[in-house]
C-alpha cells in the first residue's frame, strides 16, 4: 500500500481474493477470515488477502450476507466529496456518450456497474428517481444527491427534484427502513411526469409505478420490435405501461392487443396510447390463462411479445421459474402461424443466456415448431454490463421467426 491507511482491515479467503481480482466487488460474510475490530455499519473497510496484500476498500454491512461491497482497488484514493463527484461525472459523461439525444429518459446510475453499490438513479425528463439498497451508499447520499442534481442542472437538464423509491424489502436486509418521498432538494411538485422514448410519449407515475416508475432497459429492444410489426397483428403480453405495444403500433401494426394482469397497468397503457393518438385493444387477464383460451379460439396473431417480470430472484427458485418461462413460450409458439414472429425476454440474471436459450429450444419442441433466430439483444447501454460482475448482465431478449 502506498499511503497510510486508517480503515479497519478485513482478511478474506483465497476464493474472495480471486473474485476481487477478476472484477467482482462483493465479499460474503463467510469469506472473511479475520477482522481487526467490528466496523460501524456502512463504514469503509480495507480488504486484505491472506498474505496481507491490499485488495480494495469497500462498504461494510453487518446485516447483509454481502458483508463488503468494494468501491475502489486504488490504495491512493481518498474517499472525500471530490472522489464521489468524479465518479458521478464519469457516469453522466458515459450516458451522454452512449445515449446521445435519448438521454432525457435514461438510467444515470446503475449500481455496481458505476461503482455505487446498491444505488439506482433514473432520469425521467425533469425528475431523478433514486433507489438506495445498501447501507454504505445510504450514508453518503447527502453527498451524492446534491452533487448529481447540480451536475445535471449545470448541463442544462431541467430538474425539479429527486424522488426516493426506497420501498424495497432489500433495505431491511441492510438494516435500513423502507420509505418513499421527495429528497430535500429542488422544487418537487407532482409525482407524475412525461417522457419521450423512441418518439413515443409516456406518463410516468414514479410514486406508484413498478420499481422507479418505468422500465428503461428495453428502450432499443422496443425499437427493434417496431421495425418488424408493419401490417401485423400483435399480442403484447405483460404490457405494463404499454411500451412494446405502442412501439408496435407506431411501427405500423394493423392491430395491437395489450395484456396485463393488472387493471392499473392496462389503464396506464390506455392513457399512454391516448397521449400518442394511437388505438389499441386492452385485456386485463393472467397471461398463463389467456394464451390457452386464445389457442382454443384460433385467435389470429402473427407477432407475440413476452416481456414478463422476473420469475426468479434466487437460484433456489430458478427451476420452477424456467418452467413458467417454458409454459408461456410454448403456448405463444403454438398460437403463432408458421412465419409468425416471437419476441421473448427474461429480466432475471439467474437465468443466463445459455439457460434461457435451452428453455426456448425445449419450448419449441413442446410446440412442434422450429425457431429461426432474427436477433439477440440485451439491456440498453445506460444499464452497462461490468465484465466480471454477472449480476449486471441480466436482460435477455430474443426475436425469432416460427418456422
């Protein structure tokens, strides 16, 4: 180490050392073999190898199985306000580069991929919506939030406030309470705004909507679907706010049916369609029940979109989850005519690309069809994948022709 260190030191196993050297920033509780003293919850600690080599510095969480989240491997870093401002500037400059004119509705901070563990910040036109899921980041948010607000304002973003969506059970695993509400900065105002994505306008209810209020990660996958829907009859399952359905309609689809189990979701999809002067059909139903009914009635669709919520949030439930994915995909394949198109996604990082592809092959076998691959895609670049951290690569998106 190049400078005097004042942090409590934690010695970790060879396995943890190898993972850190390969780019993964987490140290689990059972990987710590020795610690000099009990650190304050959320404080910074140095991580050492069994031979005493410096491996990095990270936030300590005494309540979580992920006991240390490393934020730097540079022994010369000083974790002051200037350090965090540099990190925020790097994240913002990256988004300006990769998103260009699409930046007004973008993810600005994507947790570990931006070296801010457990922090998500989405920009929706004039509002930042933040979720803080680690105790260490929670403790520095009074540095981060004003700095990020000022950074974007100085760059011409017309921000009116930062809204916190901390209504997530994961916070309790970190020993911090759940809540929602405005952070004390800016003008605040109504908890709904409008965004424009791919030329389509949306109402975003960031107080009550899922996660931060709108799913930005499928932005360019929606555009890819739009390019293939002209003249087609489209069924958009798990429509949420109607985003895939609206892109299909804007792409020239003859007819679009938007389906969701939540009437709140289909109501919002209808509001968004009206906002854009587009007409669609809406069905409030469970997709698992609806698809067999549509098969039995010989419903005519030649493009089906499956964008379900994550069926699994742990390895323990992955087998059951893959059964659910297989069921809806084989039913969609059965409903489609030969030459029809299927766009299908999974947003669970536990279901890897290879696992998801194998499931699709089994579903095609169940349905008695073959699949011609049109395109494989992932999340938009404002949700960057950090190599060595598989949890950051979570979205799988395939477009097939059924043949």
